[in-house]
């Protein structure tokens, strides 16, 4: 309890700081973005300076993503809990991922095993759970730059975990080194050149907020599987 209270105090202080920083940074960032775009339009399409300006615009976009994610991670979660059919949330999110994979032209097959004949209910904020699924799926896609298989499944846990429903996101990508596996859900930890290091930290925060937990298995050059366990809710229909 003491550790949790200290964590809450730390997060509250971080939230106040983040809100101030984001407000102070976003305004000049927005202005610089507008000026850069106007300048970009003034150059001839063959002007070599457009390439340099494009890098500046990309840098501004990345800064904006960082401060936005920092604010999202540090502020208290405002969730609207209700009875949710997990298979519906998974299906809707995976459908979006399929469209995105097709749009970017990645050679990735998507496999679903949702056991729809056995409805699985959770007490959750569907938008937050959708965010978890989306972040994990996009991470999986990025881990397969040469293509591969993205698998999404859900099941009713057994044994000591029988009070939980779990869903998993698996990829056949590059995998995660052993020394990094315990750090990937930490804030600002990233191996991506343009990553913010907050996507998976937000995933863990949402799962914790739903009284769930995460189990990760990975092997370098073979792939990664992330299992999310959430308390199940009985179907009272």
C-alpha cells in the first residue's frame, strides 16, 4: 500500500508537470509546423531545400507525439466501465489493423482465433482496451519488417487464473533480447529510431487500471507473444 501511495504521488506530480510542459511546448510547436508547411509550399517542387524542410516537419511531428504521449501517460485515467464482449472489441480493432497493413503494403498475414461460440465478458472501458490491442498489434507489425504472421486470440483461463479472460497478440518478428524484456513496459524505453517509449507504458497503465496483468514471451529472430489477463465477468443474460 505504501508503494502504491508513493507511486500515485509520483504520477500526480508527473501529471502536473506534464500538463504544464505540454501546454508550453505545443503552442510554439504548432506555430513552427504551420510556418514550415507555408515555407514548404513556397519552394518549387524540384527545390532540394524541400527535402531538408521535410526532415524539420517530421521532427516537429515527432516532438508533438512525444508531448502528447507524455500527457496521456501521466494524467489519471478517466474510464467509463461497462460490460463488454471482448470478442467484439478484438474483431473491431483487428479489422482496422487489416486495413492499415493493406494500406502500407506490408506482407503480413493476420490470423484470428476468438472462440466466438463462447462469449467472454469483461468489465472494462472498451476504448481503453481497444487502445491496448491497437498498440500491441502495431508493435507486432513493426517487429516484422520483412513480413510474417500476426496472430490474435482469446481464451478463458484455467487453473489459478480461472477468474481471468486472456487475449494474446503474437508475431513472428525479430523478437526481444532477454535483457530488454523486463524493461519494455517502462516509460521512455524504446529501441525504435522514432519511438517515444511510451506506447507500451500506456498499455501497462491501462491493464493495471483494469485490475489485469501482462505476460510476455519472446525469442530473438522467432517472435513475441504478449498475453493480457483481465478479470472475467459472468454472462447474466
